[in-house]
C-alpha cells in the first residue's frame, strides 16, 4: 500500500497501566525498533502526544 504509516503499542500492566512501548513502522509493516519510544502512562493526552511523535518517525 502506498502512503501507509503505522505504530505499534505494547503495554505492560498489573491492575494498573504502566509502561507502554510505541514503535513506528516503515511502510506500515516493518518495525523501526531503534526509534521505539517508551513512556510511563500518565494520562490519555500524554499517550496521544507520544503516539503523535512516533507517527512523525514512521515512514510511508
């Protein structure tokens, strides 16, 4: 597909959402592991900003 961008989110939690790894992809399918962002969950807005930053690093 042309122009596809994606990110993968993986969360670790034990009753409470904690660490989230966000990995941008190349061409929508190949993970760019060296560009992975790891955040501690604080709020939906903070998670949204982290996903937005990862989407900037994802390539079409």
